[in-house]
């Protein structure tokens, strides 16, 4: 030691510390915004009866679940029983108040309309967030979470697990390597909905179960009379709470074209569907979005592209040369990339991609792989990111910087369907979140009820409509919701 100067010793010690991948928390300290890989996260979960249950099973194996919150304790009971040491709550706001200092990260798996408000508050508290898909219920909410996550430098992940699967990696690598040429059209479809849609709003008022806090379930939206058709699970088909089949599955199926084609905001959208009602999503939909040309990549150009979405049994045409007697849809969905050199097809989640020509590409593997993505790897990759410092963090595969803009694309499809009675292709200014070709004088009506009856052997159609309202104001409310009193989002960061 006498032959080593103090300066050399400090340099050598610093280099050794820099090489450590596991640093005790007593050295780094949580107060510096870093949880070391040797520590376990303290995770709180909001919405645990459905997908939240599945997500928790992939998190509780490695980390601490310290708090559980759900508005329906009967629906949540299996999780409560499995995790008896976690503190239980009905209201996430009370949970944040009481346990905010001891929570590192939050899982949000509630109904769509409450994703944004629960996630946003967690982010502003400095908590890492894993939020189920769709990320939000509106375009504005998606933009807000994107900017909040960037401002507060937390680790984020949307629950579209296919984003982490190698199938998505291969789709991107093949397209970026020019294997199918320029893509000018993509068609996507899902086998959803598998819950009721296309229904008149229920007129019957059911008794609210003792275990359910219906006021909290409604959250930032207006409290309506309870009916068992809304909860559990079937809320997805009701506009007030969900986003229909498109919102449920497009985050799994549109993510591959969004990422592989470097998309951002569409410039034109139009939607059509079966009977469109004020309260319930239609049974089948078709949406067309046009995206402008993007900057060319080294091996492939990125021209203007149109994206088509189908659900409710509607399907794209079978591509020329597609084998007879072979189903086009696999794993509950299909995406077809029409290239100038070949056609690329993959299933839901980007699974099992292949070229219609039968050729197997040998493209460079430039995407980071996530092991066991569909079986807990997606959740574990988020946990990994939570334990890394913001300066050295490797982003998750569906970090809000990507999931936010992609979710804007998803809920834009919902907008196109809900504004279809304007009978026009809508022009969209993505940067400013507004439609540019809805005039001040245009009005729009919504169908409250489709009252179809047979009278003396003849069909009688009695459609009950709302009064006409200003179309611009109606569209703006869909873009940015007005929350009821007592519920408020943080301000949009500049």
C-alpha cells in the first residue's frame, strides 16, 4: 500500500465500483431515485380482478406487493386471499395518501376511463407505472402520460405484452432490412368483441352489490345508475368506460405497424360501423387512417401509408396467393403488411410472422430481446427498468414514450367511428390535437335508442336521437374529456 499513491487508490476504487452491477441499497439509497437490482420493489396495484391479477402473478414472484386496491372486493377476493400481507383499499387516492412514501411502483389495471388519472398521479409522485392497455381513454390523456413520464423520468410500460415478443422484433427487423420493400398499405383485424356490444343502454336499475363502490368505479365520469351489464368485465363495450374491441385489441395488433413503420400521428381518418349508438360500441367496425411519408431508413423508404382496422367479424380480403383452406387470422388477430417486394403477415401480438412468398429472411438482429415476453417477461422487463437509474435505464419495449403516441393512434380510431355521421374524411392536426375540417356551423346527433318492434307482422323502426349539438364541441369532448367535480388531471407539461 505504501507504493500506491492516494490518487491512484481512489482511481482504482472508483473503477471497481463502476464495474459493479449489484450495489447495496445502503450505498445508493432510494432517496436518490434509484432502486438497486439487489432490492425488491414495493409495488401497489390498482384494479386487480381481471388482467391485474395476471400481471401481479408475474410480479409477485420477484418483488413485494405491498398494497392492493379495487372498487369491487368480491371480484378482487382471489388476489386478496393470495396476498394476505398487502394492505387493502377501495380508493386509490387514500392508498396514495397513506402509503405513498413506501411505494416504489404502481400497476394500473382498472377500466379504460380511469387509466390516465390513476397513472398520472402516480407519475407525479415519482412512482414507476405499469398500465394496462389501452393506455388511456382519450387522445389528450395519452399525450399527457407521455409528457409526464418524460418529465418525471420514471420507468413505464403499457400492458401490450406482444411489444416484447420476438415476433414484433422480427417484423421490425425484416421491414427495416428492406425484405418486403416499401409498405403503402397495412390491414389489421381482431376476432373481438367477445363481450356484448351494439346494445341500447339498460333502463333497469340493479341493486349495487355491497362489495362494490359504484361511485369510485365511475370515477371521473358522470355517475350513472348501476346495472350488472356494466361490471364486471363487460364495461369494455360501453363508451363511458371502455373503448370497444378497437381499444381492447388494437394495442396488441397496431403496435407492430406503428413501430416497424416509424409512425406518429395520422393526417386523415374515417370510420364506419354497424349501428352506432350513443352509449355502446357497435358490433363491427372499419377504420382507415392515412399517415404521411416519414424519413427514409438506410435500407427502405417510408412513403405515405394507409392503415386499415377491422373487428366484429369484418376481415380484409385474402391476399393474392394466400393458400386456400388456411385461416388468415391466428391467435385472435392478423396484420398484413403489403410491400412492393413481398407480403408480411403476423398474428395477434406480432406472433409467428412470415412472408407470403415462403422466403425466410436473414435480417440483422438489431432489436433487444426480452425472454419469455408472453409469460411474465414483459412485466419483469419493467421491473428491471424500475431498478435502473434514469441516466442508465434501458427503456422497456412499450415505454410511454412509444406507447403514448401509439395509443393516440388507437383512440383516434375510436374517434373516427364515433364521428362517422359527419360523413367525411376527417383531417387531423396531431401536434395540436384537433380536427381541421369540422366547420363552426356543423352539428351532430347521437342515436340514444334503436327501438325495433314487429307490429301486426310488419317491422317498425323507431330511432330516438339526441338534439343536434355543435360538432366541434362534441369532437373536442371526445379528444379531451371533461371530468366531473372532484376529479382532476395534472397540467400538461410544456
